C-alpha cells in the first residue's frame, strides 16, 4: 500500500564541498530519518569514501541506526566505505542494515577523466561486503540465470542481507520507493563521454545500475539521487511514472551537470520550471558553475546541498 511519510529529515554526511568543521571528500552520502505511519525508518543513502564517520557525529547523526543502506550505483565514490560501515555497525552492536542496490551493481565501470583508462567501480572490499551480505560465492553470481528472490534475504528490518532492485521496489512501509531501469528518452541527456564499461575504455557506460530514492510526502515526492547519470529530466519523469504522476516537491543530490553545456542546462532549468518542481538541492557532481547557472535560469528554486546541510519536509 502506498502511504505518505509524516516527516523526512535529510542530512548530507559526505560531499565534495564542506565548511569547517565538516570534512569534504570526492564522494556522496546522505542520512534520511523518515517518520512513517508505522514508526521511524532510517536510510543511509550511499556511503561515500569514509568522511561520513567524521561528519556524522558533528551533524548529530548516528548512521549505524540505519535500517537500510541504499547504493545509488556502483562507483567507488558512493560505495568505498560500505565494508567499513558494516563492520563498524556490527562492532557497535547495532542490528545489521539491509543493503539495497541494483541487480546490476557489480557491472564494471571505467573512466578516462584523468587521461588514462582506470577502474572506478566497486572496490574489492565493497564487493566482498556485498558477497557476504548476499551469501554469494562471488559477485558474478548475481548475473547468473534464475530467480533472484531465491538467493537473498527476505528484507526484514534488522536481518541484514542484500536486496537487489530492478525497476521498482517499495520500502519504509510504502512511504518510499527505489526506482531503477531509468528510461533514457531525453535526447540531450546522453552518457558521459568519459565513462566506459570495458577495461579498454571503448564501450560507453550506460550506467544500468543506477537507482534513485523517492519519499512520498504531503507536498509531493522527495527524490534523492547519487549522481543522476541518467539525467535530471529522465530521472524525474521516471519517478513520476512510478508514482502515478505525483508532483516533485524536491530533487536533491548529485545532478551530474558538470561540463554538460549550455543547451542541456537550459533544458534542465526549463523542465524544472515547467514541471512545477518545488526545489532542486544540488551537490557532489553538479558542478559549481553549473549550479550557479541553473539557479539563475530556474528562477531561484536551485540551491546548494553541501556536507552538513539538512532538509526537513
């Protein structure tokens, strides 16, 4: 059953930008405290690379209380601290978080951003952590034939385990959902020319493992993205399609607009305004120049969402 959250508080625990005393890193992590009709439900959305452990106490957040960890995609800057988080959580005596990620999260990822072809996907430690959660013999087992639901935990809160996501999965008692398999229909939102799916860096990466999180609130959907590789327009249109056309109250997170060009920026701003999107909170890979340009084009609904920032709906 689809229900509304009574309240949502979002705190950014890792981001490329931070003001003292917070620590910045090239990465992203956010903590959500959702008050559902059934009670509190807490989510750690991405783990970043480790800054969350220093920043969480400053922000007054205990990430180890998370009922779930959601991985937006398999890039290292969103997943590198996964193994450390799960180990620290266990050592502190907290119930194990369920880990949600795309069924394609083990897909290979490479980048030429530094001028050489280098891997940027799951680290061996993160892969091993997911293997352990899912009771898999190897990461490759996820791609094997057969029904996925026979190989994973049931998803009961506190039970741990790994739950793979395809197009849609409801969580938090129906107050939220995870959306994947995002259709790429907007012609300007093309894959990055710097990202590849093979070690020779010849095959463009379609980022089939990307997820977003949407929380239903009284004012509409709160949509949180890690990088929005599929594009802002494609992502928000998919969120609306999965929710019977609910209004987007807020879109937040990395919007992957850095270096995207004026035409795509104008199209994104135009979409946000025309669609009635309430606010856009930008961080991580959105690009500083692009954030400022988007804010100017969209009439003031755009603002930064850096480490330590909070949002309450």
